[in-house]
């Protein structure tokens, strides 16, 4: 299921097509705190979204905040 979701995102298919490019990365740190990362953040490319670990993609900063994620340091 995770693989199918990642493939759909890469191909902008299904949900990803209707949502548009969802580039906000939401993930949990080792202490269970939720952070979101914007493409402009310097470590954005190093952040891995692991859908098996409850990480998520968001289409907007507002969506990430609504889901309980806080802004990571940029």
C-alpha cells in the first residue's frame, strides 16, 4: 500500500492529481513530536517521508498545522 501511494505521488495520479503537488513533508522525530518541512528549508532534501511510520505529505502549511504538526526550524 505504501509503495502504491509513493508511486501515485511520483506520477501525480489519483489523490495526488486532484490535490496538486503536495510538497510539505510531515514527519515524527525520535521523540514522537510532529514537524513539517517546507521545500525552502535547507535540510528539506534530507527529510524522508516514511509512510510506514505515520509520516505524511501535505499540500499546504495550513493543512500540516491542522493535522497537529509544527513548523521545523528552517
